[in-house]
C-alpha cells in the first residue's frame, strides 16, 4: 500500500468512525521502531510504521489508524488527547481502537536496567537505569551498604 492509498484509507476511516474529515497528511515513517504510528501535535500529520503493515496486515493498520485518529480529533477539539485522559479512553472504546499495537518480530525493546546493586545486609536487589553512588546511598529497607553486582 503506497502513501496515496494510505491517505485515502485514513480519510475514509475518519469519516466512517469519527464523522469528521481528516484534513492533514498521513505518511509512512521507516524510522519508527517501537510504535505503530504517531500523531504529530504541531503539524497534525499522522505517521505510520510500515513494518506494522507488513507483519500485521490490513487489520493491524486499521487499528493503528483509529488510535492515531483518536489523538488527532481530540486534540483539534481541545479535549483530552493523551493516553491517560478520560476523553481519549472513551473515544478509543467507542471506535474500537486498540490501546497498544503488537510488537514486530525481531524488534525487541531494549531493557532499561543497566546497573544492579545488592544490599550486603538483607540481600535485596536494586535494578537502576542510572548509576548510584554507593558511598552516599544505603538500602531503603534495612539501611545496609550497597554493593554493585
């Protein structure tokens, strides 16, 4: 499916499920890795991950488009367009949009744990993204010394 067909599909889904036109661009973005698509707040365009279309087909694509159109229409109406907002959750349920897309095979998310520490007293394990200064910080449970493992 080329970008012309993608644009047409987004416009059709917008009219069918939201009863409002989509007046901006829908394009593919090959650089998207961990997401199926994204709505751009400043330009109001929607970007779709073409790898999602390849692996999950038309049904997956329609789900991603519905999700991004929820962001689009709510943002333009000046309502809650973020994932945590009630307006967003209600509209997604109304149109049958998925909350998350499936992961593309072979594209795994990197683990964010880079530093692991262990309390010398109670043996509690701490996993952290950032390095901890073990000369300043102690175990939150027993106040024992921490050791990098």
